[in-house]
């Protein structure tokens, strides 16, 4: 009884647990249906958007014009905005309000050569000056002024809307591609634009890295332990980047052997691209047109912005056509003052115009080889990427420069970067699981730390010494964390974060690059930390740096670290410490109470993030922790290192690396220490452990940090929030405008369609002349109102007017729709009634011994058939008496309901017949049963053995070794079996006696 009570008590708990698991599973499934990520390949001229969502792996998004590539153009007017192809068409009508190639102004101050170049290329745009950040902004009108970051935020928001419409769900996570040569200021500008658009940036991935990732993902079977060096030459609209990538499989801790790509070398040209070719073609066409009108004393066509926009569009088309043809005729209707322009341009002329540009094609190749410290013989293949590589002269010059037999064209030059970026987005998102592909990107611009301190010379004179420490070296891998330790400061001081040696850039590139000084770091609270711990030994001021996945440098924190030896006994452990040790031991974290583990347990902070990134180079600038000076005898010898076990001594290089990694506590690697101790030193007895009271105590004091940005000040938080709100207001205004336009179009379309329907015979048949005149009059009044007052009507007013008209015409439309449905519905009902009657008739003809339906079931079906026939005849007769202008009594929904009721009864009987088993046959007069039907299955004909009289039921029959065994089902009719000496006939079993049947055992 007690056990039953316990089970009854446990049952509700189990049900509650199952219910909770069901709810959690439903929430998880609902969440998985709404998860999607996107990538934006942000080019100078166009962008490609790709998404990944459950059931849709790596798909390029189609825009509203069903194109896979969208122009990066924005048209900003007082009351509306246009994007993509719509903005491109507006460039001819309103070139001043149409912004393009604005990415070239990101992160640039007013004195940058690229700002002057932008003014020269697009003189129709007025660039204002921002005195706070020393940057420029677009001044379309006194009310419309936008920074390049805000314009880029609009484009990113538009790309998200395209992705959401394609994915049919909201999207916030994105990976955005940027040129590999973007510096810190330019990358931060892109991140600020994404924040304005409300996007969560998972990573800013270099477009060359995204292209290399896409190439490797689709060819992962070809990657093995042998290194393959591939060169990607990417010439787009605005710039050119050459990248050397090494593919090979490496062993990872998490997933074993996995493919890896490593960026080995990068070369670039910021202004070499298809845009410069188009501008030169436009200048050539301008000269030809001016020469044609030379005698007419006409104005220079360059003074007409609309004409220049038309010429630029024609130059773009001409460049594309000349890539496949030797010559082409350029023609523009009504270029200026209704004057048409027509001129023939040959490919030879185009190549002569761009001769100096083609000479710059091999430049990025040489830069990439130099940075990778490789030669062309080590490159296995050169692959073309980007739209401008389709120019034949570019391919000719590049092929000669690399010395290969042919150039690789086995990659989608337009979509490779977008596909690689969306694969990375899926890998970074927690909603998807992808096959691992290790990506090791490279630092293009080295970063170092500079500081000055006083030193005392031999003569006793104190002087200032300037020190430089490389933080992230050129072509070193990232993401990566680094720690620099300042050991000789006991008061507040400053240090500077600057770019390293940029000698690989030319003089013009250095001017475009901008400021080489990044940040000045002012530390406050160093002296107070030393006063707070006067009896502790200083382990230095540690500055923690992070170069994240987006290539953006940040200073995480600065700490002042102290250590001291304190006496403590195990008996003095607090209750919380004991509880923590117990929990650690339960989860596998507990170890024997050796001196090492006891010392580790007292450490306040574990600096696991100070370890170098995986695969970092063993150079002084690549160590995880860099000291203030290489020689510091007092600081280095103040705390002797723990004794190393014999036979495990590390090489000198590893010792130096460990020393430079900075006095890490043994708590960071307890497993290694435990292993070393078990191999070299035997474990101490329990008595010896208790006799060692001394342990290290580590104290960490947070240091205040003030950052002074030197390259390009970021937008303050209030201005960033204001810009985000401004973009959001513009988006809401656009949505409201689209909603109003949709309502106005729906109202206008309804008026025209209904006026046309009033004259159609099927509508005139079901309406009177008075009804049609009433509807037509109200439609004409609504049309007049829409023309006169519709421009000022709100969305609500338009929707209300449409609802009023639909309600007026509802009866007319209902009568027409019902008459259209009658023939099909009535025909289907007649067929169902006929088939049901035939089925019932056949069911009644089944013999009584084989009947599977009961009389009640057949009577019920017959009743439903008769009722349906009677309803149909009565309703059709009643409908025939009504005029066509009245509301019908024969409704299609009633016909469907009757059909469903009848079909339900028939299906019930059909399912019963499908699964019914035949009744057993009666025995013949001679004592044998009838043979099973011919269509019986093998399972219905399994042989049974009836033991002879006098034999026990469980006795085995006589076996017949000559015959083969037949497997028959247990429920088949028993067959009489005869064997040697057996009687041909057997007596019948007594009535009511149950006979056990067994299979033959032959």
C-alpha cells in the first residue's frame, strides 16, 4: 500500500518534468525557426547580400528587381529616399542628391588626398566640414546633411531589409566585408555605421580573406597536409588587392585534422580599379562631344552635372562592351540641349587612355610576394577576382607579370566574397553548426607601444630614454591578445600606441593613410596602488591589449599586480573555501593537496588570456607579454622560479619566452604542474603538507585609464545615438510612405476594376439597374475625391474609403462568386452521391458469412445518402424560384459541408474493410478444413501440426528429414500432414476441446 502511495506521488512529478521538457523543446524549436544570419559584401560600386537560415544554406539574396547584385547608391530628397537601381536611375535626374563611392571618405579627415580626389571626380557634390572631428559630410541642402558613416548606415539598413524580405524573418547578426588595407580609423567607421543601422556585427572580415574562405570551403577535399600556395588577384571598381594564401590541413584540439587557410602576403593599390578606367573613358567622350559642338559656341559639357552623369553611365557600358568587342559606338540621346551624341570608340583607344593604369597592375603582386617572403615559383595558381579583371589588357599584363601558363577563372568573381563571409557568419553564430575551417588572417599594419622613462647613467646624470615595443608585427596572425608589463614605474605615467614601420607604403599611400599615431594612454592610480600595498612585491603594471576578429585594437584593462608570501595553515580555511574545494573536486577540478596546488589556490587572478594566440610567431614582438626592458635584474631575480624536475628542462628559447610572458602564477596550468610534479618529485606525505604554512598571495589593483584618440576621434555616444535615431526616423518615414502609396494604389485599382465589372454580363445578370447606378455613382465620387484631395489624404483615410467601397459591392461580388462555384460544386456532389450509392449497394451484396459491416453502419450510410439527395433537390428547386438579384440560398460552403459529412461516413467503412480479417472457414464432412483462398499471403498459410490421438500437446511430432521446412503463420488454417506410417485421415477433435497447434519441425 505504501509503495502504491509513493508511485502515485511520483507520477505528478514525472508528468510535470515531461511537460517542462516539452515546453522548453517547443521554445527551442520556435527560436530556431526565427534565427538567420546575413553577410554584406560591401564593394565600391555594388554590394552582394547572402543569408543562412534553417533550411536555406548560403543563398545570395535577390533585390526588388530580382537581381543578385545591388548598386551602392543612395538618393536623398526632402521627403523620400531611393536605393539600388532606383537610385541609379535618379542619378541622371538629380545627380547632386545621388551619393555614390562614399566609402572612399570613411575614416578620412578633410586634408586627406582622397577627399580632394573625390571632389575632383564628383564636383556636383558639396562637401561640408566638421570642425570637431576634422572630417567632411555631404551637404545636399541646409536641412539635409549626412556624414559618410550615416550614408553607409542607410545602405546597411537597406541590405538588412532585403535579407529580411528574402528570409521572411528578422535578421540582426551580420558579417561585413571591408578592404584588407583598411586601417583602424576606417574599420571603426564601418562599425559605427553598423551601429547606426541597428546591426550586430559578428565580424568585419577582409574581402580577400572571405574570397579565400569561399574557395577553400568548396574545395576542402583537395586540401591535405601538403601546403598549397594560391594567389588571388582582386581588381574591383575602386581598388586592387593581391593576396597569397596557403591551404593545408592542421591538427586542432577540438576537431582533429581540419583544413586551414593562412594569409601569407598582401599587396594593394587603393585607386587602381574599374572606376578610374570609366572616368578616363568619360573624359574622352567629353572631349569628343565638345569638339563636335566647337563651332556652335556652346558651353562646356563638364558644367552640366546631368550630362556628366549620363556620360559616366555610358562609359561604364562602353567599358563592359569593349571587353568583348574590338570597337563600339557610344551614343546618348539628348545629352545637352536636346543634342544627341554619337561617337565610335575602339579597344585600342581605351587601352591607350589607361596605359599608365595597366602599368600599375603588377605592383600589388610584387608587394604580396615581398610581404610573404616568397617567389613566383612557389605559387601554384593565380585566380582572378573582381569585375575589373574582365578587361583583356589587365589579364594580359597580369599573365606576363606572374609568368604562368594561364590565369585561374574557376571562382565566381562577383559572389565569392559574399559566400565566404556568410559561411563565417554561420560559423560564428550559435544557431548553426558548420564544418570547421581554420582562418588565420594577417596584420597588414604593425602596431607598437612607445614610452619614455628616466634612466640614470654611469656619471649619475638622469636622462630620458625612449623605448619602443612591437605589439602586433606585420603579417602576424589575429585575433590575438597581448600583455605588456611595465616594471619600473611606481607613479602615474603615459604611453603611446602607434603604427609601426610603414616603409612598405609609398609617399602618396602614406599621405592617404592618415595619422600614424593611434592613442595616448594616460594611467591614473599607479602611485595609490603602491601606497595601498607597501609590503607587497610589485610584479609590474600590466596592460592587456586585444586585436579582435574585426582587426580593431582595444585596450581591455590595465592592472597593477603585487605578490607576497603569507603564512597560513590548512586549519584556517574558511567554510566557503572548503565548499569551493569540495565542488571543484566533484567536477574533476580537484587535485591532491600538493604545495603547487595550495599555492595556486590562493591566487586572486588567473591570467589565462595572456597566452599568445594560436600559431603566433616566436618573435620578440609576438610574445604574449612584453616587458619594459629586456634586462631587469632586480625585477627578474626578486622571486626565483620554482625548481624544475630533472629531465624536463626546457630549451633556452622556451625559457626566454616563458620569462617574457611575465611571471605567470602556477594556477594557470595546474594540470601541467601536477604532471611535472608527479614525474620529477614524489608526492609529499600528509604530515609534510601540513608543515608548510607559507604561500603566495597575489593582489590585483585596477588602474584608471584615459584614452586620447589621435588618428580619428570616434563619434560621441550622444551623437551616435542621435544619428541612429535620425536614420530610424527616415526608415519609418519611408515605411509610412510605402504604406500610403500601397493604400492609394489599392483604392485606385479597386475603383477602375469595379467600374469595368459593372458592364460585364455576369455582373449585370445578378444586379438591377438601380443597384449598378448606385455603385457607379459612389465609385465616380471616390475617384474624383482621390484626384482632388488624395494627395493630402492620410493612409487611414485611404483605407477607410477602400473599406467603404468594398462593403458597398460585397453583395454583388458574393452573388457572382457563388454562381461561378455552383457547377463545379454540384458536379462533385453528384459524383460523390453516385459512388456512395454504388458502394452501399455492393456492401449489401456481400454474403452473410463474409460480411464485415454491421447493419447499423450500412443503415447510417444510407440515411446520410438519402438526406443529402433530399437537401440537394430541395435547395436547387428553391434557388431556381429566386431571382438572380436576391441573395442565394444555395451556398458553396453548404455544399462542401454536405460533401464532407458524406465522405466521412464512406471513408470510415473503407478503412474498416481495409483492415478487416476474413472469418475462418467451417470444416468439411471428412474432417478436413477448406483450403485457404488463393490470394492468401504466405503468412496466412503457415503449417500447423495436430498431434495424433493419445499424444501429449507438448510432444514433438515425428520429423521428416527429407522434406524442406515451410514457414507458415501461426494463425493459418491447420492442414492435415501425412508421413510414413501415418493415417491419411484423422478423427475429428471433440467439440469444444482446445487443441494446441505447433509449427512443423522438419
